[in-house]
C-alpha cells in the first residue's frame, strides 16, 4: 500500500509518514488524487456552499515584532489606526446588509483594547446582530481574558500556531515569543468552548517539509474547527523584505491534505493565496477550501493593514468585495451563502 492509499484510508498519519506524503507535492497524479478526494469530502459535508466571514481589521498597532509581519512594532513607516466601537459597528452594519453572518475582529496585539473595552465591543455586536457569530483574532491572551471574551459572547477564535517546530518558531519571532505559549492559548481556547482556528504560513524563511509534517501532526492532535493556511509573502519593511514568497502549489496541496485529515474543518481560501495568484482563491476552493474572508474594514484604513506587499482588495468598498467574490465563487461552481457557517462538530 502506498502512503497515498494509507492516508486516503485512515485520514491520519505519523510525522514520518506525513513527510513522505509531502514529498509528493509536485507529483501531478498525487495532487489530482488528493484534491479530488478533498473536494468529495467537502461536498459530502457542506455541498457547494462557500461560507463568508466579514473581516474587520480594527487596529494595526501591535506590541509584537514578528519578523515576517508588516504591522510589527518596529515598522515606523506605516500610519497606525484604531477603530472605535461605533466604527466597528458601522462595518458590521454594512456587512450584515451584504449578507455576512460572521464578523471577524482582527488586529495586532494592541494594549489600548483592554479586556473590558474588548468585552464591551463584543457585547455591542452581539446585541445589535444576535444572529451573527463573532470571531476574534487578537493574539495571545490569558485564560481569564479569553474567558471574559467568551462570556461577552465571542464564538470563535483564530490564532495560527505559525509553526509547530520550536527552533523554526524561534527563528521567526523575537525571544519573548514562545511556541509553548501559543500552544497553551489554543488549548485554553478549546477548553473555554470556542470554535478554534490554528494554522500556519507556507514558505517563510527556513521552513522545510519536515516542519510542515510537524504542523500536520499538531493539527491532527489539536483537531481545530478552522485552519488558516496561506503563503508567506514578504513585506518591504520587515526583516524578510528580500526573501522569496511561499509556493501557491504547496499551499494548495496542504489545503487538500488538511481537508482529508479533518473532513468537517472550516478552511479558508486566504487573501494571501489570492495575492500570489489572480485566481488563487478559486484554486483554493478547488483544493478543498470552503470559506472566504472578504474585507469589511473602512477603505481609508485598508492599506495601513498591510501584512505583506501587494495585498489585494485594499481599494474596494465592502459592497464591491462582496459582489466580486460572489461572481468569482459562482463562476467556480460554488454558492456564497448567508449563514453563520459553524463547523459541523
Ligand atoms: N495579532 C493576531 C495574531 O497574532 O494572531 C492577528 C493578526 S496576524 C497579522 C494574522 C496572521 O497574518 C498571522 O497569524 C500570520 O500567519 C499572517 N501573516 C503575517 N505576516 C504575513 C506575511 N508576511 N505573509 C503572509 N501572512 C502573514
Ligand atoms: Fe503583531 Fe503581526 S506582529 S500582528
């Protein structure tokens, strides 16, 4: 039995076996087999539905200094902004009218948003839009903070683990950031009943297939409801300005592997994928993804939330983003739906 057959049958492998599987990422026949299986599984659970999450990038201040990230603390060349509660609610109002039923509040780790401020924002969104899910993506916090946000009504939390390998994690982040803290946060979030999203970039400097095999084992163990995977893209004002971007093909391969490993997972075709390839998000859907995350942030702020160079969709109004994605998704044979889109388990 080949490693591909074994994976198709069991939907899980050991680290060494994942490495063997990953070594086939450029083999056309294997890519085809895996993507067909991934699409079959997605159809089985979610039909032709593509779920939307309205992304509100509400602050680009960050106390962290991740070497790859365009809004890192030491980047003095970007204008910084924060949205207040009223502005965030305005984004939600626009999004609700366009059919979004999940709002993702994403930002740097910005101390201005104290726990009580954050809880107040969550409560306001849930009060005004009770049929919508609130997803947070605001980094590492204490168990108590996550608990407070959960009690305020937050449903989901996105915190990519970035890499499950200690030494790669240390090479991508300053000393004060530890993989162990990241892992603990993810397990805390699970314990508190959040639908949890982990994930990683494909192709940051120093990443090898061995590291990706560890990521897959970590995801297998954590069993998150969502997984965010996108190519690394350099940003001109970071330590990695001159590094090469990650591969679209390897990202697509990993999307298929993750769909097969976690058949009911919510898997976005990311903006980074759409930035690297004009039809990257459509390719993502055809590899097993079932979520898109259009931007709901005010147009005046979008260019300032520049995590990497040439980020797409920074000029369009929310309505244009919705229209454009709707057409793209339908042309690719799927249906954008007006639902909260909770993971099936
Ligand atoms: N502060 C929150 C956190 O740490 O989870 C959320 C914001 S952070 C900018 C969201 C994600 O952007 C990170 O988890 C990282 O994987 C991704 N990201 C950052 N810089 C990137 C780059 N240069 N290329 C691709 N993705 C990047
Ligand atoms: Fe904080 Fe990127 S370094 S969001």
